[in-house]
C-alpha cells in the first residue's frame, strides 16, 4: 500500500510540474502577480515533493488528496482564464 501511495503522489506531482511550468512560461507582465506567485509555488512544491519521494520519504494520505486536487485543477487550466480579466478581454 505504501508503494501505491508513493506512486500516486509521484504521478500527481509530475502532472503539476508538467502543467504549471509551461503556464509560468506563457505569463507576461499583464498577468496578476498573485497568479504568477501561485503557479511558482505550485511548481516548487511539486518539485520538492518529487525530491522527497525519491529520497525515501513517505507521503501522508492528506498530501495525496491535496496533490490530486491540484493536479485535476491544472488539467482543467483553461477555466483559470475566468480569473484574469485581461485574458477574458483577449479571448473575446
């Protein structure tokens, strides 16, 4: 069961990195600072979790649930456009 939990958290952390890092690269100076900081912290947290897992640490079940929720949110990243008024105007 421990191996399954580690694998699950590793996969969700990789999804977060793969989805959040390119989003950071696409952001420009018009992107609100809080959006940029949140994506930066998500990416750094996921990378740190991957390093902890590779060093042998055991994640908790609550960590797995949080990482899964974040990964699902980032897979639906297109919905985040609604939070940025400048992006809404560009999309219209």
